C-alpha cells in the first residue's frame, strides 16, 4: 500500500490542533452554563423554600430544575463534541474561518481517506492540492481561527447568577437561611429534637407597652415574629400550626428557656411573654406522632432603647466670676423620648463634687421641661474664694428599670475672695505710718523764728493734712472690709477725729494770725507753738495706735492662716488615711495638690511676717512670738515636714507619712500657741476675774483632752492587737487555706489567659482586657495577704465573665469559648467562697485577741471621761450666766464631745476597739473646738471670717448673657442605652459587700 504524501500529515496535525481547541471551547462554555443553571436552580429552590413551601416541594423543585439544566447543558456539550470528532467537520470549520482555503481543505481530507484511490483524478494533482492546503495552514494562526471568546457567554451567565446570589445574601439573608433549611434534611439537636423550617402561620403579635411609654397597644397581623419594643412590653401571640400538634411552647435564646403555649383544637396557639432583654425566640411543637419539632430559624427580639434625658444648659451660657455671694439665674431645657419625672439644679464645690446640693424644680412632666430659677449660693454654704460647679439634671419616668439620669454641661462659678483686698488695705494702713512720721518730723523740726513763718507753718500743716487724708482713706475702706474688726476701725476713726480736730483748730489760728506770725509777735508765737504741740501729740498717738493696729491685723491674719493650715492638715490626714486603705492615682494626686497648697499658704504667712518685722518699731516686736522668732521657726519646721511628707508618699511609705503628719500637727500646735500668746499680750484683758474663770475652764478642758488622748492611745493599741491577731491567723493558722486560695487564683488566671486566645466578638475584647487585669490584681492582693481586696477583685472578675458569656451566646462556632468562660466562672465562684470563709475565720481569731477584762477596763476608762465631760459642761453652763460667750458654741461642743465619748464606751464594751476609734477622734475634735471657743470667749471683737454670716448675701442678679444670646446645638446629644442588662448578683457578691463594709471601719 502506497503511503500518503507528507502534505497530508501536515494537514492532519493542523486538524488535530484545531479539534482540541474546539473541544476546549465547548467544555468551557458548557461549564459556565452548568454553573449558571445550577446556581439559578438553587436560588429558585431557596426562594421557594423561604416562601413557606414544604420541604419536599422545595427539594422536588430543585431536582426538576437540576434535571432540566443538566439536559440542556448535556445537549450543548455532547453534540459539539461528537460533531468535532470528524475531520470533515473540523475542515469545514477551518474553511469557514480561512477564506483562502475555499473547498480545497475538505477535498484534501476526502482524498486522504481514499488514498491512493483518487477515482478519475490524477494523484499528482491531488498531492499538489494537499501540498497547497498544508502550506496555507502552516501560514495561518490556527489559535486565532478557533477563538475561545464564544465560551464567555456561559461564564457571563454564571457571573450574573453570582451577582444575584450576592444581592440575595445582602438583602434577605434570612430568606437564604430559611430556603437552605428547607432544602437540607432536618437536623436533630443535642436533645434529639428535629429542627425544621417555620412551624406556624397566621402569626399575630400584639404589643402592650409599659405605662411610662404612654403608647396604645399595637397589633401586627401576619408578623414575621421579629419584635422590637421597649423593655417591659407584654407581648401577646396567637398563631395557627401548619400541621396538627399535641403541645406547643416558645423557646428563648441559647439557654432554650421554654414558655408553654395554650393549644386548642390541635392547631390554634396563644401565649404571652414580657420583653426583658434582647435575644431570639422560636416555636417548638410536639407533632401528632409525638416527635418534638423546633424551628431552625430564630425570630429576633430587640429592646427599643429608652435613652436618658438630654439637658441643655442655657444660663449661665459660660463660666461666671462673682465679686461677692449673690443669686445666680439659671435656665435650661430638658427633653426625654418617653417622659420626664424629676429635674433639679445641682451645685457643688468644684473640687468636691461628691457632696452636691440638689435644688428640685416643681411641675416637671411631659417629654420637655423648661427650667428657670435663681440659685442662692448659700444653699451650699459657699465661701469667698470657692469655685462652684453648677449642673442641671433630669430623670425620666422609666417604670421598669427605674428613672435614668441626664445631665447638662457644667458651668463653674468663682467667688472672689476678700483676702487680697484686705491684705492690700493692711498695706495701705502700714504705709500711712510713713506719712504720719514725715508729718511728725516736719513739725518737730519747725523753727519758730526767721522769715515767712506763716508760709512754713502752712507747708507743715499741708504735710499733716496729706497724712490724715491717707489714714482717712484707709478708715473709710475698712467699713467695707469684712476681715477688719469693727473695733479696729472705730479706734482708728476716733484717733483720726482727734487729729483732724487739732488740725482744724490750728488752721483757724493760722488763718487769723498770719501777719503776727510773720512779725514774730511773741504772744502769737506762744499760741502757735501750743497748737503745734497739740497736733504733734495727736500725731504721736495716731502713730502708736496705727502701729498697734497694724500689728493686731497682722497677728489676726496669721492666726487665721494658722487655723486654715491646721484645718488643711486635718483634711490631709483624712485623705492619707483613705489612700492607705484604697491606694489610687487620683487620690494621690489630690493629696499632692493639697500639700502644695499648704506650702503656698505657709510661704504667704512667712512673707507677711517678714514685712511686719521690717516695718514695725522695736516696741511692737517685743511680743514673744515675734521677738524670739517662734512663728518663723514653726513655719520653717512645718515646711520641712511637708517636704518630708511628700517624699514619703512618693515612695509609698503611707504609715510613715501619717506619723510625719502627726509631727507636723505638733509644729502647727506650737505655731498657733505662739500666735495666740502674742495676741493675748497685745490685747490683755482688764477684767482679771473673768480671765481667771476662762483660764480655769481651759485648764480643765486641757486635762480632759490629755486623758482622752491616753484613752485613745490604749484603744488604738487594742485595735492594733486585734489586727495583728488577724494577720497571724492568716499567716499561721490559716496558711493552708490561703495557699489553696492562691492556687485557685493561679488556675483562674491561666484559664483566663487561655480564653484570651479564642476568637471572640469585638465587643467582648474590651471586657477580656479588664478581666485579665482583675485576675492579675487578684493574685497580687493574695500575695500581700489582702483578703478583702482579693475578694473584691474576684467579684469584679465575675462581672466581666458574665458580660463575656452574654456577648458570645449566639455564635455557633464559639462552643470552646463558652466552655472556657464557664470554667473560669466556676473557678471564680469557688475562690470567692474560700475567701469569704477565710475572712470569717480571721475575724473570729482577731476577736479573741482582746479579753473581756481588757475590754471592760477600756470601757470604764472611756465612761469616766464621759462623766468628766458632763461635769465640765455643768461648770461652763454656770459660768455662762456671767459670760454670754460661753452659752452657744462652747456648750454645743462639750455636749457633742460627751455624746461621742459615750458611744465609744459602748463600742469598747462590745470588744470593738476599731469601731470605738472614730468616736474618740470626734470627742478629741470637739474638745479642741471647745478650747478654741474658750479662747475666743473673753477676747475683744474679732473679724468674722465666715463670709456670708456677718454680711447679708447680695440679691443683685448676676449679669449673664441672655437666652437670646445663646445658640443651642443643632441636634441634641443622643446616647445609646446598653440593652444588655446585668444579671442579678450572686450570693457571694452580697457577702463581699458585707465583709468589706465591716472590715474597713
């Protein structure tokens, strides 16, 4: 057999390459159409299932559509594949794409099949034709002749179906879930119950809203079951089952809490529940065969937020500075989404907002309230120098969780202090001494001979007049100065009047006798010298009085500063005591600021004392405190102690700081004593009998204070003994229990660290951070044997765990997360129980440290002090008949001291020295106040430095920008109410609170 020419082989290679290309194009096109038809069929079936069709119907629709699509794709795939298997079909395709081939390629294929039989033709011509066709095929781009572009239509269709699926997933994800659930075989849950699609139809939901919402009931026919309503809404449900049932119920949330429903005639359902928290719900039925069916799709339950009120403060529109205490107009607007129940204006000291005063406004109701009032600053006992914070607040009428509070921005009201004006006035009084001295020197140096005597006398009178006018200006200003004692002003005014009278007499003489004076008439000169001597005498007496008053004012100012320092020191002690029990950065910063304030006041006191020492004559420096420099030494010592105190606090040495503060108390006591003695020397009393009576009462009070100090020291030792017994019990007898608690705390921390590695919602990540910090603080507290602090940290850790459990309760992939949360909760609960028992044991051990005999001895000692205070009270009452100054404040102080002593005696009788300490401290404080009252009772009138009492509060309104000048914000601030409410506290949590309150006393 003759082989075909090589040209035929070249043609066959071209045909094979083209055939592969044709089959690839056909396969790609078929695949695209198959994907498009499959996706479309699935989408249609999902929509059919979501529309409520039965599961079998939905699956049948999917199967039918799948068969139709598969048949269409098969026809489109098999026919082209079968057709492209013939060489003649491939040749026809190439001739159609390449016009230069004409019919030659098809003829060459046919000749190749019959070779070497070419019928009537010539083999040479056939070979030439084949060679020509092969050459043209070699020159042609066979890939371009068979493009894959036609296959794109199938893939375009697949892309369109993909886009439709994306829209469906975004717009109606629940339809997709429902449709897929209808197509999927019904699964069974852990209880063996079968999950299905919807179980009911004709669902009717009626919402009965809480009373405070003030809405009429709302009925929703053909409801999907998705409910959004305010918390406390009662929801009535009625529906018809799709198939007969034996029983029906509602299932709520992940915990599957169940609420039975009333079922009548096997189909009609009725029931109700109350909206309490966001979540989900579904129907559960027991069908006619006894199988439990549960809907596989959650019906959502949302809580409509009840936002707190929004309050807009209109007046004051900005911070205000007042020259004195006066009424401040306030205007504001309060709004709420459901309604208001109460509104108030709240005012507090800016630095102490924890003790505010509320001025409740009348007639608050409805969703909007326009408040207007004039706030009298004396409602908070405001003092000059105070900085006050003013806020408007409102509460809504939430009858479910209780009223919520909204607050406006805070405006600050600063009341200027008169101290600086007073100090400036004292400086002017002191400066007037120089002018008086100049006038006195001019008169002493006046020569009564020579020329122009009348003119020279007139010049000297002018100098005296300038000095008198300077003093007169100060005396007039003192009438408006609340810090200057009235008797000082009156004394200066009287002396000034005598000086002015002498000057007036002299001036009348000089006007009439001017020619005689210039003529040096001897009788006239003698009269002129007499008038000059009278003015000189008045000048000398005025200078002495002014110097004495300057010294008195300075001593009073320093005494007031000293009292302020002592009061600040007591506040500082309270702050340090609080810091020792509960260290935190905010409290530490406040303590440091108070220390700095004390330094500033001491520096001010030293500066004023230095001015006195520089400008007062020697006779007024003979006061012991000033002469011996006791005041300056006391201030220097106190400042050094403050610096040491600050250093101790920075180093965390709180107990040492308290001891240093006690040393500072001694220094301040010495300082006050020195100033008091100087004041006594300057204002010696002329009634020795009255002075003796006061001294006797002061001696008795001082003795009572000393005895109370001794009793307080013994009580403190007993309390320390109990505390030491408790510490030893923890370290020795309860060491094993403490070690077990530390081990559980370690396991809790490890469980929390493992939980931190799990996937969790973003809302839970913040809680996770707080939880990790609490567990670390818990271990740290146990390492320091701080059981109360550890118990509090464990309690706070439980709060975070509860929140994290709620945040991930619906995630189907969060099972391990929830297991770790439950594990951590169990560890935390066990640890809290152990710590509570540990505290019980420690307290029992500490109670045994103080014997009944020791407690009774302390009680008798304190009771004896109370009886002594009663006797002192009777003596003060007797003396008060002759000395009205003893009737009020001293009597009140001694009564309160006696009451505090008796309360402490009762606590000591119950073997509770720690709780007796506050009463003893109160008694000591009252005795110290009594001592101060006795000191003041027999002194001259002093300036009333309690501003607002000696002078009536101004009722003049403050100039504040009007409402028309205030531009309200375009929108009120909106805050989202967190719908996830906290769960009820555990029994241990209340136990923690009780222990904490009892142990920190």
